[in-house]
């Protein structure tokens, strides 16, 4: 849940040396239990239950070459294997066969026209509206109640399904925690090819012609800050570029392609790594990196914090601290073709002094990366995971509330020609800004209580009239069990884009006796004409009419027979929102990171005949 939370950080690694003969249980108790067994579920470290749902190979890969490799670099191979075996309760296995679920016919070209039904990238368009027009959706409000499950695809050894699919030319492209990108037939789910990468991919993929070539390519980033271009039909690597050398850097927001340039947002794990009392917190700065789409060659890099971090104070243990730092970019950038600008939303600062560009919307020049303007929503928000932990040594003095932005700004042209840049925040406030007047605040409307796990998280959706916003406000029982509070959180809203007035509100849907349940709506929402789709931590995917009437719901937290022969189970829905294209709807299910039900599936629905 939370882009600012370390979604794929399986272990918050302490730096004290371990004895070579220690077994996994002792290593865990010495180096990991302080975070993972803590009673406060908001400390960002996944509980043992979430890691037990993962495969040995996945945990070991994450520690060895994945997003946690930098934290575990002082551990031996045997120690990493011992930890992986202990936390998962499993040994190394080959959990999937690449031969299962393969497409039986080779594809020599895209089977459907490229200008046909598609959902390309995170927000479906350069404005990041998450609004699919009727001709592309192929699905009407009248048909929604007849949606039926068509197929399920499972990611081996995963406890989260956190990468949204991209649909183009009848093909589906998606990343996974198995450190692979998968190309599927969008109608049947059969596998065309898989491509192994250095780390998990949680961001959306973009499909486009490779400039200067007759190839079509997919463009994406991984959790080790690598950007890739891969042949869309064969899965062959075209180029790979490391966009940021900081060891904690990662790519969680989808890169965006425009006019032959790929714009890559950079975030980091340092919010977690910096919580270790022995760590010199912190030196990471968020950035946008512009790459030539044809070659992967860097064009420019624009940092969200102009000032290079410098030594500041020392912590209580005498470790040197640095600042300013943070302002990661968790979400996909938004392109403003009219003004030649790119808009990004930033995270909190990590250390003091807090940056004036954290928790902010920034506008950069598309051609040069020059900062055009910034509009900060929450000042003085310096925060790291230690602020919720037992050892608060590296928690900044007078720390902030962790109210960063986890979603993309949405650029909308209203019916009268005025333009609004709209975005919701973890504070529980929705903001309307003027992109044509330096980001001037037009309106601000509160829809939630907010908090480190609160407010609006992964993504909103908008048409020409309204923005649709889901509210998380997830809470945990105060009994030290890390259990979700089944009575707190949730609510779905639509606001008038011209005024910020709330015009529709769907109250939270209670969980009843359902275990590991919360009414919180943390996942991104998606929109077609007259219908908004929203998935919940409860595991239910629901569709509502624009007046708030429930049209359809489906309980995804169940077992499935997957087309690729991998054991499949749905669970909590968090992170990406539904994708709609060509009369089909796709949703991820399974998110064991924050005490929700773990799962590992992508589900595909179509309209039934009854």
C-alpha cells in the first residue's frame, strides 16, 4: 500500500555482522525481527505472514540481485539463503514451467491494429486521466453487470500482484515480482514470451515504434533503477540503461514516451535504509531522467531537489547525517504538450533540512529539464521509516506526517477550455492547480483523514467534468497483532473539477466477519463513460455508476486455475487499478504487504451472454 512504503523491501537489513555459523532463525532474530515483528503495522516492514507467502527463490533473488541487494551486501551467500529459507519456510524450487500456457501459434506481427482498443502505460494517455473512452473500452455501463471471469494468470512465488498490464494490438505486457516481463495474448492469457530482468517490475509498460527502426518496442523500468527497451514481438533486449547510480534508487512510476524521448521517474528505498542507526541518512534525491528512446542514451537529468546533500548534524550514535534529501517520484510523469512541460509529484523529505520541493507538484521543461515552477502541498515533511519503529535514532527531529504524493497529476481541459491539474494526496486532500499560471492553487478539498497509510494513494481518474478519488485511511488494531481494523477507512468520491465540490460519495463497505479485511480503497481507480471501477483491500472489485449506484462486484480473494499452470490465489487489491480495453477488464489481485490477503494473480473479465 503506499508508494512511499517499501513495497518490495522484504527485509529491513541491520548492518551488524553475523557469525558465519548462525542459522536462519538466529539471523532473523538478530537482524530482522526488530522491524518485522514489531507491533506497529505502520512501520513499513512486512510481517512474517507476508513473507511466508513468497517463494524461496523470490526472497533470495531480492537479497542477492534485487531491490534489497544494497542492504544485504555484507551478508554471505549462505546467510542470505538461510534467511530466505527461514522467512518463507521453503527450499529452492522451480515453481513454474515456462512451457505451460504457451501460445500454440507464433505471431509474426501484431494480430490487431495498433490504433485499435488499447490501454498503453499507466494513465492510458499523456494526461494520466485513467479515463478510457467508449470506443477503446468496448464496454458500456449497461454491460458491466454481465462481466464474468474469463481467465487467470499467476505469478510464481509472489505474495503481491503489483504491476498493471498494458494492452496493445491484442497483446498484453506485464511485469512481476518474479523478475520477468511477460507477453500474453490479451484474449486468452496464453504466453508469447517472457524476458528475465535484474529486479522486479512494478510500473506500467509503454508500447511504441522504436524511432528509426521497423521494430515495435516495450519500454519499462525495474526496482534497481534500470530502464529497458525490448522487442515487443520477440522479447529480445534492444537497450538497457542505469538511470541513477545511488544504491537505493528504483523505478516505481511508469516511464512515459513522447516525441522520441522516454521520461523516467526515479524513486528510492532510502526511506527504509536510512532508518538504520548506523546509516548516514540521507543522500538520495528524486529525479526525472530523459533518454533517447532509440538508444537509451541520456539526454538530461533533472533533480527534484536542486541542492546536493551535504553534511549536517550527527545522530545520537555519532553517525554523520546529510540533507536535504528525498522528494522521490513514485508515479508516472504527466506530459503537457501545449506548454512543453512535464509534471511530477514528489514524496516527503528523508532528512533535515526539509526540502521546499518535497510533497509538491513540479513542472520541468520537456526539452531541457529546467524547473519551471513548483507548488508544495505539505511543508517540513521530513520522515523515514524509523519514525514508526522501535529505534528512532534516525527519525528527523520534528518529523513530518509522511503526507507525500503517490499518484500522478491529471491534466484536464474543462468544457469551457480552462485547464486544471488535479491530484489527490495522502493527507486526504484533493488539489486543483492552474497549469497555465505557475501551479496556482484553484481549490483544495478534504475527502479523508489522511496519514502515513491514509488519504488517497495510488491513483485517481478524471473525465472533463469530475475527478474520481478513492480514500484509503486504513487503520490497524491497537493490540500489537498488526491486524487490520475492519471498521476503519474507505469511501469513494467524485469532485467537480471546476470548483472542487464533492458531487458523489460512496460510503465505505463494511467487512463483516471477513478476516484480514479493511474497507480501505488504496488501489488506483479507473473510469469509462458512466462507470468508475475501484478495488479494495477487502479483495472486492466494484463498479459504480456516476451517481454512486453499485453496478457490479466480484470477490477476487479466492483460488483460481491459472492458464499458465501456476498455483493461483487472489487477495487484497492495492496498487494498480483496473485496465479496460476491447470489451475486457483486467485487474491485479493479491497484496500481502500490509496485513492484507496475499495473492499472485492477474484476472481477465469479459461480458457474459446471459
